[in-house]
């Protein structure tokens, strides 16, 4: 059985928005690979959104509605990236590793 400090925080939420965890020592298992792929997509999407936001907000004619929509999307992307960072930090701690 996996110790509680070795549970992997998954990049999606369960019912009622609660965090989901994986209890497995198998980093090559289906759910682990799925989580890795989703994390990669989330990080890529966040990078693209950041670039779009930089471009959209550079000019003096930023549309207020577009700016609010962009802010909501950035909040979601930041939430995803923070979850990925938290998950990876926990994995590093569980493995006794200080660096990636």
C-alpha cells in the first residue's frame, strides 16, 4: 500500500471539485500516464494563453470584455499549473529528491 505522503495529486477534480489522488507505485500505469499527458496539455495550454494574453494586452485598445474573458482563462490556467506544480513537488518529496 502507498503511504499517504506518496499519493499523487491528479490534474483533475472529482465530485464537488474535490482533489483526486492516485495510490500507486507504478509510474507507468494507465492512470499515471493519463495524468502525465493531461499535465503536459495543461502546461502547453497555459503557455499558449500567456503568449496570447501578452499580445492582446500590449496595445492601448484592449477590449474590456475580451480582457475579462482572458482574465478568467488565465485564472483557470494558473489553477491548473499550480496543481501540476503541487503534484510534482509532492512526488519529489515522496522520492526524497530535491530537484527535477
